[in-house]
C-alpha cells in the first residue's frame, strides 16, 4: 500500500480539532510590514497581528513561498512517502500554486498540486478530505479525486465591515464595483471560480449574517451540509454566535471555529465573519 502525504499552506488555518490526529504539514506564506518579515502563523499570531493592524499607519503586504522554499518543503514533508498531494490557496488570490508547480517541475518526487480556488477552510476541507482518503489507504488518483470533489462543492461566503482592506491589498476582484456605494453597506462576498465577487449588498452586519445563512441553506438544498466552519477576523463573539446559528439551523454535531491567518486577514480586515461549507454529495 502506497503512502500519500497531503500538505497545505498557512491560509487554510485548519483548526486542531478538525485534524483528529491527521498530519498535514503546512508551508507558511509571508507577511511583510515595513522592514519586518514574518512567516504566517509562525512568527506572528492573529491576536498580535490584528492589534497592530488596527493601529498601524503602514499597511502590510503578503507574498507566497518561493519555488526554493517549496522544494525544501516537499522534500521534508514527503520523506518516507510515495507521493505528495498539495492543496493550496486559490491561484486567483496568490502565486502559491504557481511556485508549487515550479518546484514540482524541478523535482524527482511524485507531487500533485491542487488549486483549491478557495482559502481558509474552503481550502482546508479539501485538504482534510484528501488526508482522510490517504489515511484510509486510497491510491494517489483517489486522493486527488477526493480533494477535487470537495473543492467543487466547497463554498466560502463572508461579510466584511469595509472594503478598504481588500482594496488596499489588491484582492478586491469583482467587488470593486461596490466601492462607490460602500460607505453605508456591509457587503456580502464570496469566492467564485477562485476570485472574490460580490454576492449581495445589505445595510447592517446583522442582515448580512442572516442573508449569509440563507445562502448556505439555498446551496445545501435537500442534501444538507457535510461539514461547516465559521471564521472570524478579530471578532470572536460574532464568530461564536454565527457558529451556534449554523449548528442549530443545519443540525450539525460540530461546526468548526477558525480564525483567519494574518496573510488573509490583511486583505479581509478586522470585523470579517464568514462560513466555509460544502453540501453532502
């Protein structure tokens, strides 16, 4: 039986309880703040980062791991494995997939790179499903197919307090059209084909969250939800409240709670709350 090692990057921010003993090595993205450079989730944690972000007059930038960093990562993570499957942040949001593929092209290892077309637990659920398949002894083709299947069903919907951070970070995508009217709205956004797009405009965060849950229900349809996670950017009370609503409304025994990594939080901004989920097959 071949051994398949599933890996991901720091933007997935998979909570420990979701791993349930699975080993999914993580390659950190980079955060740049003036002359300082931090590895996402290693050198700076979300509480420290967001406290600084709220008060700083300079705006941090982000970057993907280099091809050289990927070469080292794949070599170490894949030691003792027959193949490596990497599930990474959307290629529409980061150059991470491109650099992973560049490293793969120069290596003798068997490596499969999956573009999640998502981030946070939208990406994390695909990585988890792949890791479960690998742990069950499935083949490389089956592990990749499992990741692709969950990826195709996963959705990430989120409400931001302001579009300012997405605009300043260059990740605003199709939501740019909302900028002229954004002063008095709380936009509900989602990832569509890997890019950030507007879903609906509402006047208050409470209404945005209510609409977000309606969209989850509409998407799940009669099948119901397989798994769900609620994320927040430095607003844990809002995240906890939404998680309880998701749990009760959809009858899930567990709704994972996850913070958003600083690399993603840089672009979403404090006050963001969202739901990552995928319907049952």
